[in-house]
C-alpha cells in the first residue's frame, strides 16, 4: 500500500517539476477585445510587462518575433523589464532594453515604469545615473517613455498616459490606501473626449484608475499569482497577498476596462506553475463599426 502512495507522490513531484520548468521558460499569446464609441475603426495594442531580464530564444528573438507576427498598431510596456537588484555587481537591463529598442524600429512603443525602474531611478547613491542612461537609450531608439505624462497618438482619438507610482504604493502585506485625487495630482486630468489609455504597473488601484477616467488600464506586477489553481486563480502576489483579487486577465468597472498581464519573467521566486509568461494582444473596436 505504502509503495503505491510513494510512487504516486513521486509521479506528482516529477509532473510538477515538468510543468514549472515549461511555464518558467515559455510564454503564450492571449487576446482581449475592448469596445468604445470614442474611436473610429479598430486599433490593436501588444502589451508587454515584467520581463525581468528573461531571454526567450537567441537574444529574445522568440519574443520579438511573436509580437511582430501580430503586427500591432502600437506596443505598450507596463514596466519591470529588468530586476532592480545587482547580480555580480550590475543591473542586468540589457535583455529588456533590446526587446523595446528592436520593436521600436517596427512599431510605436509607449512605456511607463514599474517599481524596479522606479527603484534605480530613485536610489542614485546606489545606482548612479544608470536610469538616466537607460531612458536616454530608449528614447534615442524611438521609445516614448511616459513618466507621469501623456501623449496623443497622431491620426487617432487615443491618448496614452503613463503613471509612475511612489515606492510606498508597492509595499508588502498591507496595501496603502491611495489618497483621494492622487492620480489627478500626479498625471493631470484624464481626457474625457479621447479614448484614454493608462499604463499603470500596479493593478491594485484599478478602482482609482477607472474613477480617474481611464477607458483602458494596462498593468502587470502580479506575475499571474506565480502559481495558478483551478477556480482559485493566482496564489500569491509580490505584495505577499494570498489569492489576490487582481491576478491576471480582463477586469471591468463602470464601463472601464483593465487588462492585467501575467508578465513574462520572474524575480526572487523563480517559479511559474500553470502560469506561463504571456504577451497580450488588445484589440480596441469601435462600437460604431
């Protein structure tokens, strides 16, 4: 009897290891549809988030080719393309930098910072002018870096705003309540007439983003909950919250939408289970079509 139990446990362990290895080293393409009466025709975004220095294929050619095949109208990046921890004395930002600059040669690319970019930007004693050099290189390649500012996409009725939250809004265990009007104070008023896109790394504050006026919010940060269980969803967030409300996918509030990427890489806990990395394709459709 015990031998069969031990064999079953061993099989489960082996299968778990196989799934973890597969999901930690592969990504999928997920598709979402959003509808609005503020645009004419359709517009397609590819969303990338939380690469954390991962490399898919030779120099991330698998990832770049996957986005290129979709031929989006623009690429959105929700931050954390590298990890803000030194490995052998340096920040390994090159993989994410290469992905964004290569895609910028083919498509308009708009990005906002995650907490890891914000970290090296803020702690200049430790990291020097690395962030300034990183941002300058991106901008030189054509990437539009949105640090609490906005840009209109020419030829469309779409406005993109990048929100960079303070470090306190990423604290562990206990969520910091967002002060009333914080988004307005930080990035200015939303556009009521244009289709307002908000790139905001932390999805915990979706209610505040929707109330601000974001027709479409794109976020990351949660990594899909690291391990995903049937019916229960993601198990744990980077804020050490069990079964987070926002773990990945599409969420709506009062006609506003958030697409939450499950991200592409990992950090600290290098595990994904039933939760491969993902590229998100968001098609915004005109309801007048």
